[in-house]
C-alpha cells in the first residue's frame, strides 16, 4: 500500500486505535463488538436517560472509550448560571459512563484573542481535574497554525479531519470525520488513506459522522497487517527464517492487530428509558456508584 501524502518518512508507531460513531446505537452490546469508541453529545435534550446510560456503562467491555461533547453553553466560555447548570449535568454523565474524553467545540464567536485563549485554558484545566483527556475543536476563523499552537499551549488534543488534511505529528490523535462520499459513506480508497494516516500515532481516537466507521476499521487492519508482514519479513531475513514460516507468523500478528469480531450477537434486552437526565437524576446515579 502506498503511504498517504505527508507520511513517506514518518514511521508507523500505533499501539491503540479506537474508532466509532456519534449516533446512539439501538443495540449497544452489538455496537461494542464492532466499534471501540462512542462520542455522546451532552447538549440538553440529547442525553439518554439515566437507566440507558447505566446500561451502557455495564455492558461496555474493558478498553471501550466514551467521549463526551460538552454542552454549547460550556463551550461558549461565558460563565453564569446556565454554564454551571450545563456543566453539572455533563459532569454527571461523565461519572456514570466513566468517560475518558471531553471534546470542547468552541463556536465561531470564540476568536483567537488573548482573552479567549485564557478562558479556554481555564476550562481545559477544569475539565482535566477528573482525570479525563480534553480535545478541542475550534470553529470559525482559527487557522491551522494558530489552532495548533493554542492546543499545545493549553494541553488539549486538536480535533482534526484526517480524511481532508494531513494531521499534525504527535503521539495522540483525536479525529472527527465528517460525512464523506455518496450517501455519507466513506469510499474504500479514502478509508485506505485515513487508515494509513492513523497508523503513525501511538493512540488514535476517531469518530465518524455518518457511515464509514466499519470501512475505516477494516482498512486500518489491512494497513497494520502490511506493517506486521514487513517487520516479520525483515526479522526473518536477519534470523534466516524461511518465507513460509514468516508469512504465517505475520498473518497471526495482523489478525491480532485488526481485532475485528464478526460474530453475530443476540439483541440486547433492557429498557430504553430515554427521558433526559436532570440534575437530581445525575446526582442520584453518582451516589449509587
């Protein structure tokens, strides 16, 4: 497979890749067998009911990642009663799910000024107090250089679309892929490009809006298979191993790297109590834990 543009001299280093969607699955148990990441929007009115959140937390396998998009009132960086209320509710969701990421999507009104950077730094520090990571997704007039420098300064991962641009070098990547191609799907060729770019990070967290997460995950497995074959081939040359044994061992490594499980699963029973969580519900859920 030909390296993606911008990475011809950048070695593959991936150890962990989490790929998922932003849509609430009807059958979360089945979803966790296909994907390893789910991003939930904590905007009031979009949050699932307490019972459903608790069922998600109970079913999620070890290593599954929940990421939370902070409410717009929080991302606006304007303090006040509405900010505090939205923050309290979102914090309750994070506790129930044991979430690992906050995503701050600042609106276009948050411009690259000193005051905005200071407010953003303060918010990121507050979000990190619970031990979660923070990704920042600027909207508006932020250019690539200013956004990257600001993300580094405040200690947040810059959300990037690796299907549309070569991402910044680093150890950890958080990427959002917008709906691509016909019907919001990701073409196989584009999935290959995305997978190649992901393979150069120790950790990659990718949310796909629309359809295409499965294609990217499969393409990533193929990229990592190729890397395993290349590494095994080099080791075999040095150790004098025959080609047949090397290919077989490399194939086993590729299957482990892929990590895809296509077994059919029974539908998940349970209630879908989808009433929005209010503050009392979230506090009760936290006390129960």
